[in-house]
């Protein structure tokens, strides 16, 4: 099993309700093995010509390259933002047993 086939996705959400719905759906549908919801985030960014400063939550999604498309489609379908942040970061190293578990969890529903 190659470590590069695993990904961590980052996605910000405006509310706990949105974050929980997206996280639960990703896990239940097998598009992710695990999703952490990190609270207490402040995002500063430009949107439609103005600088914004918003409280957000961060989803840290553990998945595989094979399940990426399903995860992206789920986030886009459920996310309240017009343009949600979806960034995939490759996992270059990790505990073999954990990465194997991620693979098993995301390959069951393909």
C-alpha cells in the first residue's frame, strides 16, 4: 500500500450544523474514514471585493485518492457556501495500520 494514495482534506464550514452534516455523510457514505471538526477558527479572506473576518469550523477529512471524487461531490452538494474550500493534502508518511484502516473504510462503499 502506497502512502501517497491517502489524503487529508481541509474544508471550512460556517456552522456546527453544516460541519456535522457534512462529516457524518462523508463517513456514512464511505467517502472518508474519519472527520475531525475543529472549532474556534477565524478566517480572514477576500470575497466579492471585500475583506471578510468570519468565525468558522475546520473539517479535517481522512480519505484516499480513490475516494476523493465522492468526498468532493458530497461536500459540494451539502455545503452552504457558493464556493467551499476543498483542499487535498497528500499523506506522505503515516502509521501503516491506520492508513490500512482508512483504505478499508473508504473502499467498502465504492
